[in-house]
């Protein structure tokens, strides 16, 4: 949950100044720091950007009375204008999710070797809270 | 293992971001385009976007107040002319930047930089037409005068102040969709925009087609079918108007010259619907005792709209009207004292000269018995995603050789060329005219303003609170011998050159004519007693005659009387031709559907109203008739391109010359008669409609549905950004000149008097942003034939319940 909120908040703020793809380094970096499992990382990254983009698009859509949504949806041959919001959110979500997932794997990969070797033994399974805790502690000392 | 996952997910992330940030053919970069912070969503404006604001703009000298009304029209109040035009540039760019830039890119032959290979030929053609060359000439003249220099520079600086304040998220939608960025504006672009108008309005000519016809049929026949005045035409200047000048001698027509026929003719031909109406009635005809003026210029309809409404208030001016985005001032509008409007003159100011080159290198051409060198200009067209295209254009002293080949070479190795002489290439400063018209207080100011105007020539209609009305078909007109430039001219003979100009005070004009009104609908400016040759062909009689008939009958006219006339749907050609065509028609040769259609035709009142079936039947019947009469003699696919005689000439043939040789189809053995053609073409028209619309004459046969008026996006490609199937009557050559995609691009009616009152509308909106409510909010009002009352303010603080926002622009 904290990862979700962190990605959401930081992406929201940074996107006002930086190009759209800043969501990828944000999700990657925060996941590197905060992720606990591949599943958790992907879901947090995906849902944070999905939610952020959907909410932004929805607010804009409503304030614009749907004028532009309808035109762009027609341009992309979508049957309903509101699908445009979904497509938008899916694209953002996908980038956020994949980037966060990658962040998690890099976190595993960069771990001090004992933990890393233990990870290699059960690759693909979620890391334990204990492992995560040690990483955090070490990190916090730096 | 984890290393591989880490590596591949990262690679995948980077690839995904890269792909979503890249264009795929015509598909915009999806991630970039859809992100709601900077993509298309950022262009979805809330309807009430124009709340009160303070802006600091580098370049202003004082404070400017901009008040926006409920149609998003800016009312600009500035203490100096510099700040006034700076603010006009800024605000116009805010609403129309993409359109302004694209139109000037088009004129400069630079669209391929944005679109790619598909437009390279259009760019090449516009370069060969020398639009940039002409714009450069005009720019010199504009910059040589301190007033126009200040205006053009301030206007350009204002546009750049807007561009400089943009981040990519703020770019107009089309930049994001097409994937490019705005470039800085320059005064040259203002000149290019005016040349683009010149291209639309003054480049039409038939020299090459008529030359080919001359070859085929000889002079007498050509003269008979393409005479130098139109059947039934009422010229703009009434025949009884006094002439207040002593004509200057006209150059003598040189010995006969028969130019070679030409076979290649890939050239831009303006939409035949491009024309306009304007008129003014004197106080003697109006309910208030003061004049009322109306104007509706007909152009290809596009979104964003061609026009941009603005009120400009400065130290010596308070004017309201339609401006052209990319050019300062108001082009058609009014102030407290006067109103004016424009329609196109369309006289012949573009002629072709046959060039004899010395050899295949085409570096020298014959002139006055000597070889002269050409000036070569290499045009480099940048093509998006492809290598640059270089094209060499040869300039003679006449002008550019637009065509390097064509026709039978007079020497097998040396194909002839055709050089173009065009007024739009001459140095000119139209900015001066509009600057003065915007400030004009009376007839004298208006005529003074017109002396500066060159091209594209316009019929300037005028009305003032002093109870004067007037019209001047005005521009710079070459002083020609009769029919000079009707056919291709001899580029080697000095006698074939333009040898002077019609003195500007001799341009056709009339002030306060006895009939109590002035009007124009692109017809002949003056009758055959006018001492100068202007062209052999103008618009045919229908709109002009209809307007004059109705104005002549008007008494105690109001704003609404003139508005109704702008929406007049009477089809004069049908009224004049159908009764006769029906006498030729043989009902016993018609089937059931054709008979039913004949019944509808007989009961039609000749109004092109939206629900009528008559106009649909007549439109197709007339088109078929034109083809049946002329296609065999003037085939569309001839090796040497020709053209049909005009509509009015066709009408004359149907009414007065039923036995003319043209009635017979030379490709058949039978001898066709007019009765045969009328019946056959009517049957074919009904069959076509029945095939497309069904045999029961239903709503698909109705005029508005059949005509299906639409207003496409400026690119003509992005369909959702246009408006389609508008329920509207009228049509080509009807006063309400709304055809499929051409029509009244701005309608204005102004009542002069102690307090001027203006009404107007255009088929679009003030904003150029497809994501704005104000992109097309006036389309429905326009289609209903209604006008908006125009908000004309005298103070920025003035209370008016139609004001949405008040902005302050500060230095």
C-alpha cells in the first residue's frame, strides 16, 4: 500500500514539470526501495498510474463536457468515448506496472550476496518480510 | 536467474516507454499523446476557461485590457497602436496558432516538412508559383513604411510572446497529433498569409484552356462560345452611373499571335464556389433612415474557421469585425462611423507567357530579338522522413517559369516553357489599406485607404453614418488591350507585356446611386462601355441579379430584411431554364419514377430549400445537360485540356439557339435534338437518384441531404474534427451560396446610425482548439441562417452581461 501511494503522489507532482515517461523511473525507483514481492510491485505500479491517469482524465473529461474525448475516441475508432479514459489508464498503468516489477527484480539482484543467493534458490517466489526488513535496515543506515 | 529477470524487465520497460514515445506511421506516440498531463487531454478545455487573469508579457509598453464576450471574441483596449497589435497577435495566436502556421507553411511550400512525401508535389507547385517570392516583395514594401512596419512587427512580437510562453503540454492539439513543434513567427509569414489569399482569389485563369480551344475551333467560334460579357449579367456599377474620369489610352493590340497548344496542366484551380456577396442600402430604403450594409465572403469552409472576430480599440481606432489569423487589423467590419465589406473581383491579373528557350539547357530565352539569361532559384523542399527534394525554378523578367514543358516543342530538343506574370508578385502593402479602413470616418477616408490596395482585388462596399453608400471594385489592374491575356501571350514580344496600370481613380466605382443601393456578387465590375479590359469572364448573373431584384423592391428595410436576403435560396438558373427544358421533355418516354419526379419538378417553386426535392433533381439534370451538350465537343480527357462554355452561355443556347451545332453529339451517327437531350438527361438524373436514394422519392432525395454540406478540418484528413451533414439549403450560384464544402465563411450585417449595431456569425468558433466548446459553437446558429448581435464596447470596464472574462496584459 505505501508503494502505491508513493508512486501515485510522486508521479502526480513530477508530471507537472517532466515528460510523461517520468512515471517509469518513479515506479522503478520507488519499487527498488519499497517493493516486497513481484506481485505487489507490479500491482502497486500498475494501479497507481492507472488510478492517477484515469482520475486526471476523468476530471478533464467532465470539465470539458466530453467534447474532446468524443473526437479522439472517434479518431481511434473506439465505440464509446468513455473507453478513451480506460485506454489512457491502461497505457499508463502498464508502464507503471512493468517499471515497478523491474524495480523489484533489480532490488533482488542488487541485494547483498547471501540474501541474493537465497533468492536464487527460490527465484520467482515472494521475498519474505524478514528479507525485506534486513534490506530496509541496511539501506536506512546508509 | 534473477539477474536475467532484472535485465529483461528493465529492457522491456525501456522499450515500452520508447515505443509509446514514438510515432508509428501516422499514429501519434501513444503514451505521450494519451498522458493526461501533457497529451491530448491537456487540450480539453473547460468551457469557462476564460476567467479573469493577469499576464505579464515581455514586449508590451503599457497595460492592455482584453475583455472576452460569450462567443470568446476578444475586445482589446490599448493605449498605443504598438500594444494594440501586439495584443491582437498574442490573443489570435492563443486561439489559432496551429492554423496560422499551417496556412503560411502551405503558402511557402513547406507542408511536407510536417506531412511527408504526400504533399511534396503541392509544395513544389506553390514554390513554382512563387508565393514566397511575392511575399518577400510585399514584405519589403511593408517594412519600408514606418506605420506598417510597426504594426507588422508588433503583431509578430505578440505572436512570439505567446509561442515563447508555451511548454510542449500547451501546444495546440494538432502539433501533438502530427508530432512537430511551432516555430517562431516572422513578419514574412504575415505577407505569406496575404499571398495565400491572393492565390485563392486571384490566380484563376483559363488562358491555357482557351488557347487550346482557339486551336481546335478558331477565333470566331471561340468568341461565340466564350464572349467577353455574360448573358443577362448586371454589372456591379449601374449602367447609368456617371463617369468622373477621362480615360487614358490603352495599348494597341499587336499583330496576331497563335500560341502553341499546351498539354500539361497540373495546376491549382480555385473552387468555382469561391465568391462572395456584399451590398449596402441607403437611408432612403431603411426603416431607420440610415444605411445598412451586408457582407458574406464565400470560401472553402474549414475548421478552425477562416475568420477570427475581434474588437480593436486604440488611441485612434475602435473597430469590430472579422480578421484573418496571421494578419493584423480587421478585414471586414465596422466602426462608429462606417462599415465596409469585401467580395472578390476575380479579374485577370495573372497571364501566361510562352517562353522560347535558346537550347535544352534553358538558360536563355528570347526577348525582343535577343537572348536573355534566366535567373535560377533552387527550391529545397524538406520532406519529413525522406531526403530533401531540390527543384530549380527559372525566373524570366515576366516571372517564374511555372511549367518547364508542355505542348509541341518548337524545336524537338527545346520544350517551351510558360512564364507567369502575376500582380501578386509585385511589391504591395495591403496592410496600409486595412489600417486606414479600420480608422476611416467617412467616404474620403475610405477612398484614400483604397488607393494603397493591390491584390487580391476586392469589391469594397461602404456605408457611413453620414448616409453615404458606395462600392469600388478595387486593386491594381494591368492596362490591357482588349482580350490581352485571354489566351497565352508571346513572351518574346515586348508588345505583349503589360504596359501600365489602370489609374486607381479610374477603377470602377459608384457613390450614392439613384437606385438607393450598391451590391456585388463577383460579376462584371462595369458594363461594356467601361474603357478598360478587365477579363472576359466573371461570375455569371444569378446571384447578382437576384440580389439587385430584391434590393430594388425593398422599402423600410431592417437588419432582418438583409439577413433574410443573405439566406435567399432562389435558384435563378432553374427559374430561367426549367420552364423551357420542361417544354422539351417528352413525358411519354418516362417510367413511373421518372413521372413522379417530373411532378415534383413541375410543382417546385425554384427555392433551394433544405427539404425540397426540386433542387436535387435540377442539380443533377443540369449537370447531365452540360455534359450532354458539351462533353463531345470539349472532352474532359482531351490531350490538350479544354473547358466547357459557361452556365450562362449554356442557358442562352437552350433558350435562343436550339438548333446550334453543339446540340448534336458528334460521336453518334444520329442527329440529336434539344428535346432528345432534355429527356435523356432527365431520365438519367432520376435513375441515378433512384439508385442511390430508393425509388420512392424519400428524404434522401431532399436537397440538404443530397448536398450534405460539411465543414472539414483544415487538414481535410481528421474527420472527427470536422462537422458533417449540416441541414442547410442554398447552393452554388444561389445568394445563400452554401454548397457541399464552400459557402458564406462570415456573415455580417451592420446598421449605421447614431449608435452603430453589428450582427454577424461564421461557421465555426473563435477557438481553433477541437477540444474547446468555442471551436464550433456558432455552426448551428450559422446553419439556421441566424446572426449573433455583436458586442461593441467603448470602455473595457463597460458593464455587459455577455462578458465572460476580463484580462489585464502587463509589461
